[in-house]
C-alpha cells in the first residue's frame, strides 16, 4: 500500500525567533487534497557521556514550555553547516565542561514526527576529562554525575521523563547488554 | 540553584490549522530578559497493545514532515475535555479496530521539551479482540502485528526510530522484566 503524500505547494507561514512553521498543500494517497503544517528544525544531537567509573553526565534545566525543570542528557541544536559530531563535542564542552577521548554513534531518532522535521543524532562519549564549562549567555543549568544503574532506575520511576533522554538511555542500556553495536568515530 | 524563568507577558503569535505558537517574555534566573517561543499542544496518548500470543500492534504511517513512513505504536491527540484513557481506547479502536479488556497506565513523557508543551500518556492494553477499524477521513495507515521480541530488536536496528514509540517500548521491556510496576485501570 502506497502511503505517500505528495507535496503540491508550500510556504513558510510563520517565522519567529526560533520557530519556523511550514504549511504545504498535499495530495493524500487517494488523491484527495489536504494541508500539512509542521515545524522546520535544523536537527540536534544528544550525548550519553559515561565516565570511567560508570557515571553518566546529566543536566537539570528549566524548560519554559512545561514551566518546570527536567533531568536530561546533554543536547543541543546543530548550527548551520556544522557536522553533527562537532555539535556533540561543542555542546558537551559548553554545557558540562567535559571533553571525551572516545566517540561512538548510537543512532538517530525523530522526536516529533507529527509536526516537526527534527532529527536527533545520539552519541556515546567515553574517556571523559573535566574542565571549565562555557555556557551561552542566558543559559542556566546544573550538571550532575549519576551512577548509570541509578540513571536507569530514573527512566522507570518518572524522575527522567524527557523523551530525548529516555531514547538515549534505552540505547545505552542495550549497548551495555551487548545488544547494540555502535560505530567508533 | 533556582532555575525558574518567570513569565512577564505573553501572546499567541501564530494559529494555524493545527499548530499554535505562543511567545512569552520572561525573566531569566539572573533577572535578565529573554523570549520563549513554543507550540501549545493538547496532549496525546500512545498505546502498547499486546495480544495474548505476545504480539504487539504497530502501525505504518506516512509522516509528512519527514516525507517517509514510520513504524509506530498507535497514538493520537487528546480531544477537548476527553480523559486520556478514553483517548487511548478511541484511538486504538479507530486506527487498528482492536479493543482491549485490560488497561494499565505506564507513565508519561514529554517529547519535545525545548519547544512544545506536549505530554504523551502511555498505556498498556491487553486481552485484545479484533474488529473493524474506523479511520478518520484522510487517514491512511497499515496495521501490523509483530512478535514482541522482534519489535524490541527493531528499536535497536533503526527500523523503529520514532521517539514516542521508542519510549513506550523502553517501558514495555522494563515491565516484561518485572522492573516497572504499572497501574491497572
């Protein structure tokens, strides 16, 4: 069954400081017309940063849309023309002050397929060394190092409820069990 | 450390057929001013529907923002004044034709905390009975029943890369291992 929706025309209908909304007219699989509205996003990375003594770097950050803080893995948007691995290294350093000697690619996931074209690339970073963080102006966050077994419990008891982080930790748990091969970079 | 960002004022700056964008001026933790833009979303549900013979219901759906199909668990938006469990039962029936005798609440996750207030409530549905599906007009999707072990492999090899589904399957795997208690409804 061909489920393809064909683009007929489209335009950007909103452009704010961060959010850009695209609206396209499409032909559905049966040929009937419909509209599709969605966010255009530059893509992002997320980093599972695991220390030699088995602790994971987490951040606590206030997320305004939900008016509360969340425990998250380090993450950030890809800058124009930036390679995703470079974004991962930059964001880890800026937000936590850590550098990693070893980088692995875990995979990509799509956080919001109903209304955003965002993709998130996931990296595993090991052999960490601590340094000075370099937060962007107006960026406020706490860095925590938590034993990985405790982090995995947090994915099940509600303490970690950010989907981006839950996906990364699903893959990290599988990697630990030897069920997920990841590519050394 | 108080990370709270205080709302000073706000307005809806875009309202499309589906997407609504809110823009607020806020005071950052140090008192400096900033803008926050985000999508207002009514919330959603997702359903892990597990048959007596250990197969999970999946859907293949074309997702226009990414211009491709995805394998997903059944899910849908909460209607105004609708209880999330009612949404879960309605979406499962409409999209797959299945009803479930037993419902459990697995937890909630936030798919897009950077720029959307969406929350997704996850349900486990068992004791399934098949019937006629009742797709909305303009809705096209395929329903698959896949052995759960195979589904779990699909979360690791890229065949399932929708974050909403990955989160639900992370929790379902933990439930199977006896690590996640869920509430019978």
